[in-house]
C-alpha cells in the first residue's frame, strides 16, 4: 500500500480543485515545529520505503543492520539502547533478519554471556547497496538545501532528540 503525500509550500493553500471551497489557512499548523518535522519526516519516509522495498527493508530493519554494519559484534542490549527498541520487539526483528541469512551470531569477546551480532556475507552486500541507496535518497530529498543549510538542519534536529546535557556542577 502506497500513500501519496501532498506537500504545500504556502501558509494559505488552495482548496482541492472543483469543490468550490475557500483556501485553507494552515499558518498556525505551519508555525509548529512538530507539524513541520512530521510533514518532512513523512515525505522522506515515503521515499525511503519505496527505495528500500527493493531490499525488503523497513526503516527499523535498515537501522538495525546499519548499526551492526558499523559496530560488528554489537549486542541486542546495545541495539535496544541505541534505537529505543523494546527487547521483545528486537528479538523478532533479529530472528527475521537471521532467517534471511543476513546475520551471524558470535560469542561476545568481552562478555561470555552475550552474543555479538555480525553481518553475513549476504548482509554485507545488501547493506553496501542499501546504504548507497539511502545516501542517494538523502541527497535527492535534501536537494533544496545547500550544504550549510543541510548541516545546520541536522545539527538542530539532533539538539532536539539528543540534547546535550549540562556538565554537573562541582561541589566544593
């Protein structure tokens, strides 16, 4: 199922053709950070879903595999913490990726009770292609921004979801 997301570039948008309705004032919604962030996210996610369907990857699958790609031996606990995924949800996700032959589980070198996750040869090949496609998609959807604007947007978004914590004050 594919959704079409209509984007509007003006605060006051025209009503859909043919229904005789007045223009729709979206200025209040467009003054809200959450509304703008969600609209941008939906636009990007729609394109991402389409692009990653070739690889059979959803955004969460891609995120998990990307973390394993760049952190060989990462544990399920670390994945949960990094992505904000509940352990029961990750168990099924990892099992599905394992069934597809994309993962290899190995004893963790530092913790004998933990299992480290690694990509199989098929997983490495898939992620080389999928990450290249994701980078290309990012370039395409951020094309209206120049390099400085893109870097600023990324920095500002991170400030919201990953705020810097002030250093604790020293006690005398």
